C-alpha cells in the first residue's frame, strides 16, 4: 500500500499544514484504497486565511485592468499546458475517465478566456450634460473577499467558473473545495502563482462543515458562491444572506429529455446515453429522465438498451474506458439502493447496474435503465447522481411539458424532435433555466451564464459569464460638476435636471 499523502491548505502564497488536528481520508475510487488525508480547517484557521485574503484584496483592487488581464492570459496558457496533469489529478480522486477530466479542464479554461476580456467587461456608462454643467457616469468596483464552495464532481471546472471572474474583477478569492477530491485546488493555486497573481489573492481552505460555516459567518467575506445539493444550497443561502452577504447557490437537478415521435431515434439514443452515463451520472446536468411521447417508447427503450453493453466500465486512467467508478463506497451503495427501490415500486428493470460485470475493487456500479417509471417513485423524485436512467411514458407533448414543469428542480432540459414549431414552443414554455434542442447537455458557453430555476438556484444571479461579472462587483453612480465659482449660490430646492 502506498504512503498516504497529506493534503494541505494554500494561504498567503504557500502550502500550509493544517493545525486543527482533524483530517479526512481521500480515496482512489478505482481501487478503493486511501491515497491521502486532507486537513480540515478550524474556525481559527479560516479567520487567518480570510485576514490574509483581505490584506491582498486591498492591494489587488488597485491593480490596473491591463495587469489583471495579463495575469489571466498567463494563467490561461498554464492551464492549457497542464491540462493532462490536471486531468490525471481529477481521475485519481474523482474517478472519471481521463478524456472526461480533460474536457472538464477545457470547459473551465473557457471561463478564464472570458475573464481575460475584463477591461471591456468592466466598462461603465457616461452621460455628458445630464444637467447643465453636470455629468453622470457609472463604475463597477470589487467586493473585497469572496468565497467559493465547490462540489466533488467538477474539482477544476466549477472553481474556474467562480475564481476567474472574481479575481479579474479585483477581488481576493477563497476556495473551499470538496474534501473528497481536494488536490486539484492546490495545483490551481500553484498555477495562479506562476501566472503572477500576488500571494493571498487566491486561497485554498480545505475543510468540512466547520470551515463552511466559518466562511458563511465571517464579517470580511462579502459574497459566497456555491454548487451542490439543494438542501445545502438552501442552507447556505439562508445563513449567508442573514449575515448580509451576496449569495449565488446552485442546487440539485432532475434533468428531463423529451423525446417526440418524429425525433431522429439514433441521434436521440446516442445523446441520452452519453448524457445519462457520462461521468457515472455524477453531473448536475446529466439527463436522468427520458420522457417518451406517444408511441416512441418501445423503440426508444430498445435503442437505449442496445447501446449499454458496448460501454466499457473500469478505472478512469485506463485507455478505452467509457465510465469510471462512483466517488465513494457510500455513494455507490446509495445509488444501488435507489435501483432496488425502483424495482420494488414496479419499474421495469431493463438493465441492472447492480449485477453488471464491473471490477471487484473500487466503487463501481454498472449502467441501470428503468422503464415504466412513474412520478411517485423515489427514482423519479430524488436526485440520484449516479448511472441510472429512468424512462417515463406520456401520451402527448402537452403531458410531457407539464411533467417537466411540475418538477421542483429546473436546472437543465432537452427536447429531441425534427419539428421546429414544437421545439420553439418547448423552448418558450418550459420552466427550466437551460434548454437544449437536440443537444443533451446544454451547458452554456462562457460568455453566457449558467444556472437553473426553482429549487436548482437560490439567489438572483446565475454563475459565470456576464452575470458572474455583475455578481462579483457592485455598481456606483457618480454625479459630477466642476462649477464656475462666479455662478455658485445656495439653493435648498430639490436637484433638477434642467
């Protein structure tokens, strides 16, 4: 058995060993073996990290926009050069296959590329002669210290959703990554430093609930960004806003794909299988429900089922692997429990991941396909976050649309059809934040913004893109006059613009 690696914090520009005396195990999901021990910060350690970040923020906010852009450009080049290394770190602790991990880095890199344009993104407006001799203009300024609390399923991409814009806007950023796969955060910190970012502007605080609660309550943290489950997103939103902070908290999902009878069935089946089982279903944008409309159900289920035996399940680092393990043994067992509940409730088990031929070591589960699922079943109601696809059958487009809109989650959805009118109506009437038309995972490009509706989002702004810039800055309007002393006089009347 290999030695256990100590995974530390990153504070004031260097790795800092934990002082709390607490740690949590980190595993290789492909083998089930512990590979690391991550430090768990105390409230005192969080306080020290925030104070360091606050001091750095006071200096960084005065940096020129061209200086910030230069650091972002350098960071972008380093991310590109170290993509394979970062992908290997992700695979080692999360378990996803290497190509999927590299894709995660690439999508995160897009957000850094967007943030390199910060001089244009922070341009204000200017109105000359709003009143006689008076000019009015707007500016946007950084908040100070902001924090990001990120999930295990995207240990590189989601932090880059947050920190690229936050830092480009002039803030200091504190990252609290998942304790399940914390090492990628430290490598990002090193790359930021190599790019020329001043020490303290990017901080990594490893930890569990104590670290999270300390960030939510700390008076010097101005804003919190979060991605994770709905119950925790709601808790973070309530606690942080009660403490006077700005919050964007992205919650869970139950993404539906509506398949109409006129859809290209091969295209739809390929897309749904890819979106349902990629990354072992551990994606907030995974398709977990296929809604078969009219008489397409039998053909759709048959098309989905025949694709599953070809998927190779194994360690993510092995070439040719399509799907890796789940992140922990406990999560694997929880997902398997949902399959049992679905079968007991009357769903037809077309493919059973519990009996699949998968490696004996590690946290593996095969692909599960359930047909004749109904909305009262737990496999439909709950966010499973595993390689389980449910098929729900409805008679009409209207019934399918109503099913999607009745779901409390509203992160992403898709429709598969050749009918432009049906697609346009779906796009217009569906109550979901991100919509794909013949696109299974409609994650927006970096110059738009990511976020769902209803129980998938707590807060007023979506993440990254233009809304990310707005979130990490606050507006200020300046009304300015340079009067002629000869015309100055006392006037107690309300200011007028004429």
